[in-house]
C-alpha cells in the first residue's frame, strides 16, 4: 500500500529532475532504500516528504556518477551523446507554460530546486527546510529571492539582472 500510494509522486519528482531512464532507476532505488529502512519511514504525508529527501540524494548521486563518467569519457577522447527526452518527459514539460520553464532553467540550480520543491512538488516550507538542511527563515528568504530572479528572467533578463550579482545581493553569502 505504501509503494502504491507514493509511487506516482516520487516518480514525477524524479522525472522533473532527470531523464526517463534515470528517473525510473532513481524511483526504484528510493523504494529499495525505503524497504531497507522501513522502520525509519514516517507515517502519512511525512513519509512522502521523507521519500522526496531520499530521491533528492539518489538523483544527486546519479548526477555525480554521470559527471565522473563524462570526465572519464572526455579523457579517453570520445563524447557520449545525450539521450533524447522520453515521451513522458516531453508531455510533463509541455503541461507547464514553456515560457516559465525557459525562465526557470536560466536560474541557478539552487533556485531551481527551491522553486520546484515549493511550487511543483507542493511541499510545505517546514519540510523544505528539513530536506535542504536550512532554517524555515532561510527557505523563505531564498524563495523570495528566487521568485524575484524568476520574474526578472521572465522579463527577458538573465538570472541575476544586469547590475546585481547574487553574492552582493545576499550580503556576501553564497
């Protein structure tokens, strides 16, 4: 029942952040970890947020592995061809306004993840703070900044604007 109830949201989370094949592999790994640590999995909606946290780490591990493989491929002198997005990924991406997605992709990865967790995954900010290991106040502040950057990107600017650098804007905190 646990897997049946949470499989779709976890897979959707993974699909938004990875290729079709990697997303399915990641979702499988998430439930494998959940099975091994079943006594640690919270009940109810908190269990879903726990799974999102696991998925985030699994996808991060996949990305590091891809980067290692790419560096090795580059050293050998051959280039790996990026796979075309799957039909499911295309449908999922087309469900959202393409203009917003384009602007979101111009944001830095930290802003992208924060907006995705709060808006797309509809995770409460308290849970986002737990997932990211930061305070709720930091989540709120970073989210507001990310929204300003997204608004600027939607108006045709780059992720930070033409004159303000994020380090200066955030008081020297990267």
